[in-house]
C-alpha cells in the first residue's frame, strides 16, 4: 500500500526489483537494484595453511533465513 510513497525503492536483487514492479506496479524507473557483497580482493586471508576456516554471516535471525541448514 505504501509502494507509491517513496521517490525510489532500493532492491537487493534483480528478482526483488522485478517482484515489486510486477506485484505492486512500481514504476521501473523508481526501483533501483543495489547488490550486496564484499570485495574479497581487499581482504586477503590471514590464516596459515592448515588452520580451519572461519565462516560467518550477517542477517536477521529468523527461520526464513534457514541458518540450521
């Protein structure tokens, strides 16, 4: 109901952008995709060979995210 209020809608993927355009009839010129991510070339690994890798995540802790999987 509020999709027509903001000057732009920021979407985190092209699929989300298509969804808001198709479902809520948002003007495609107002829906902008800003991809998430980190340039891993800027952060070289700092562990020695043989050390176990460290894995992390950032996000909302909800069942929808599937963290146990």
